[in-house]
C-alpha cells in the first residue's frame, strides 16, 4: 500500500478523512471520494522522555508536511526572522511532544527556528 493515493479524475493527492466511522480518501480539488480498506496511516512511538524530544519529531521534512497544524498569531523568538523584520506573514507549525504535561514544539515556517513551550 502506498503512502499517497492520487485522484483518478484530476490527479490531485487524496487526503485521509474519517466520515461515519469509515476511513475515506477525499480529493480537495474535485471532491472525489473513495472508501479506504483501512490500515495504519501514521504511528510514532517515543519510548524515552528526554528534554529534547522535539528534535525527534522536527526534522528537515517537517515543513513540507501539508497536514500539520499552524498558527498565525505566534511571534518567532528569532529577532532576525523575516516575519519580525520584513513583516512577512507569521506561520508557526506546532506539534504536541508530551501528552501528559501538554508540552508543544514550535517551528517557524520562515526561518526554521524551533522552540518548545515552557513547562507549567
């Protein structure tokens, strides 16, 4: 089974969607839908709790992931970032790194600066 399935109509990438408790692949371009037989879509295990666990999740390909959530109201801590100096659009991706303590890792889309949320 391949990671990406393409729409047979417009050749756009199909995205996974759960609808009526069934896994479906949907084309965002033309609306084509197909039911998927299921299987594992993505799974990540982190066995150790380390202070830099976000480095495991954030790598050179993280910015290219189209399904990552992002915020436009967070300021990048890098004072030389183009979003702070040139007024470019702020776009910061975030990943939950610790579900128990609700810690997040952040990645600036403009300068690749990474940082984590402070422990509460």
